[in-house]
C-alpha cells in the first residue's frame, strides 16, 4: 500500500525528513529478562532489569518465539534458558519498581494490588520429574506453573505437546484475608488491551506473596526438562505482552520525495507524527490508517528549507 500526496491530512512542503522507528512504550513494565545475557560466566548470569541479584545455575540456548492472529510477541532472540533449578530475587526495595506492591513483610503481595506475569515455555521432557516456573519466597511458599509427568493439557482446550512454544500469562490479585485470585491465560493474543477469558482461575486461601523466581527442572540429563524465555512482570496485560517495534525499511530519499516501508499488523492503528525537534515540541498527526497485515509504503514530499522529525506510532 502506498500513500499518495493527496491522502495526507496536511501538506508537508518545505520539510526535510529524519525518521525514527517507533518502539511501543509500556510504562508499567516492572521487571524483565530476555535471557540474552552478555557475560560468559558459567554459573551466575545477570541481565534485564527489576532484579536484585543474578541467576545461579543458569544455562542458555536459542530463544523462543510466539505469534497468534498475526500478532507476534516482542522477543530479543537468542538467550532462552534451560530449566536447572535456577533462582533469582526481584528488587523489592522501597525505592524499587515493585514498591507500591510490597507488603509490610517486604514481599510482593500488598492487599488490594495486582500484578501480571508472562513468559514463554517449551516443555522438552516430562518423563522424569517436573519442569516449570515457581514464584515464591525461595521455594518455601508461592505459586507455580509446573509441567508434570502424565499431564495431557495445560487447561481445557490447551493440549500439552512437547517441543511446542506456549505463551503463559498469570494475573494475580492480592485480596484481603489472604483470599488471593490467580487467573491463568494460555496462548492469548499479544499486543491487545485484554487477553480474553482466563482458562484457569483459582482462589487461594493462603499466602501467595513472593520476592523470587525459581526455574525448576529435572530430566535424565538434568538440563533438558524445558526452556523458559521472555520473563516479564507488569501492571497490566499490555505491559507483559508487547509487540515488536515498528522497523522502518527501504528508506529512500530523492529530490522532493522520501519513501519508507514497514510491516503492519491487522487491527492496529498506525499514525505518522511529526515535530520540529528530537525532544522538543509536541507530536502532530500527519496521517493514520488501520493495519491489514501487509507491508505499507509511505511517500512524503520534502525540501531542505526546514528540518523535521517523524515517527510512526502504533496502538
């Protein structure tokens, strides 16, 4: 699809272009680890943000990917980890990202608050012990998604298949008198305002507070029970299910004309915006359209009499 000059909301004559890729911003993302660690330590690995220490006993392999309804989950490529009973603590300090969720015991779980958690999981062997992700105070208490021998499904309508990537989302509501609600979503559509109906809903009478994550696995070689990737903690579903950035490609400039292309996603709104400075002034809409899953090409008139900055916003 190409925009002709007559399709623009306002003329852009007298403008030279500087283009920016649009990265969707999720201000409520509290902690994240892509497992794409840069250090070479064989035991401790430190990456991402929102943590207070490094993983112990961590091994890495190729990253996992996931997409549904033409909406791919934003990932960072290589760096998924093998389940080997690793543990890592979140930053629950009073000045940390979870400060508003921390109770009087210094744990995430303050009454009346809630948190969203997501990760990718790939079971690779279930005939020895268990594989999964545990959220607790170490291994003393908490909640988990554990894949055990004999399981045939994660939830009704979600069959469990080895060597398959699953997008797992947990919504935990910390209620009064320890009546906490845990809602589970398996393979929802990324990048939407809401994941849809929960496939597993459990009310717990007990302490679901936590400050750490443990990656539990056991198998014949103690390393191939499963793979986990893209671990996120956030304040809303949109925080833990981001789409990839908008990448501008095929950028060409000729006298009086600038063109570029980008991949659109079905059902999302794209808006070309402009302003005079990189970090000054407000962004002004130029044109908007709904994505259809195809590559779109945008053509704009330009001159060298003025410098402007442009970006593509997706929502």
